[in-house]
């Protein structure tokens, strides 16, 4: 349930506990967790339960939260369903003002949530390039690239006079976003899954592991990114539709666990 095809629905996988039990151990910690899970299926499970409880208590008393890199800021928003759906210039001006405010307070990289910019068009690209032309800040923000066959859920990087799609989501939410049958039938529509593409991207000379929303709940996207040498985890989400549930909290806890396991910085940006 950790890897495709079954891994596309592998929520709450127990190996995520590696970041709690073995912070900083990296791949060795992941291996140790897998071994412990295997032992749990044998008659020695009571002994392993005691060992796991001891490791958990040790981790709880020595807990350290992963911090973002110096000068990197994630902006949490509370715009509900309006995030990315508001098409007015005033909406984009509000986001521009927010980014400039973060830059004025010392940030040189700002992260906005999944879908924050809405549909990524040449007009919107021109607006943002012009808005940040005289600024030293680099923006990484969620958007959607639309064509007649469907769309890509992406993260766009914008800096002084430059803008590009930096990351395309590898695993959108099955059924509600990723609908492969529409391609098979020729109907089109739905988000594309770029399964093993772009596991890492480079932003401000740092190799980052971008993980968007649903990717934070499953195992293989983050492991693929870490295998390719990611130095920082960037977690962006849009969780307004989960109001009344703990899904966003689970996403954040999962990202903290992986960042702790591999001892890398973490930047998070969510909309609720």
C-alpha cells in the first residue's frame, strides 16, 4: 500500500511513524520501522510493542519541530472556497500585497497555498512578473494550467521578471480530481497525474520536494523526492472543504514526520 498502483490510496500508512520513532535516521530509520512492522506480525509482537512504546516515549520527550530555511515563509490563508476562484483584480492585488508584506519583514522566498493564483494564464503571468519586478522576493504559489484535455495542478515560481511552472502534481485526489477514464473515453477533463515526474525542483538554489495536498497523505511521492536528494520539503494545501474534519492536521503531522525522519527543513502553506 506504499507504492502504486495500490499506493495511490494508501492513507495513514504505518511507516509514516518512522519520523516519530527515528528522527534524523533517514533511510535507516525507515528500514528499522519496516522491520518492526514485520516483527509485529510474529509471535514476538508483545516484545516489539514494548520497544515501540519506549521509542515513542523517548521521541516525545526529545521532540523538535522542523523549521523552515532562513528567509523562507509559508503563508496560511483563511479564504475558504474563494481561494483561486475569485477572478477579480482586487483578489490578485490582495495576494500581491501579502507577498510584499512578507518580503518587507525579511522573507526572500514566500509560499502560497495550492490553487492560490487560480488559472495560470499569460495575463496573470504578466501581472505577477510586473508586480514583483522591483522586489528581491521569489514566490512559489499554487495554480492550475488548463487545456482542452484537462488540467495540471501546479506550483508556479515567480521572481524578478521571470515566471515558470516549477512543479506538476504527481498524484491528484483520485476520482474527484484524477479521472483517468475521461482520457480513455476521449471525454477529457480532470487533473492529470504526473506519477514519477519532477520529484524535485530547484528554487533559490535549493533542491526542494514539493508535495501538494493529497500527496501529503500517501507515502511514495515524498520518498521519491528524498531519494533524489531533496534538501527542503514544501507542503502546500487547500483544505477548506475538510472543515469539521482532521484531514489538514493529518497532512501537517505527516509532513512534520517525514521532515523529522530525514532532518530537512519544512515550509507549509495551507488555506482553510
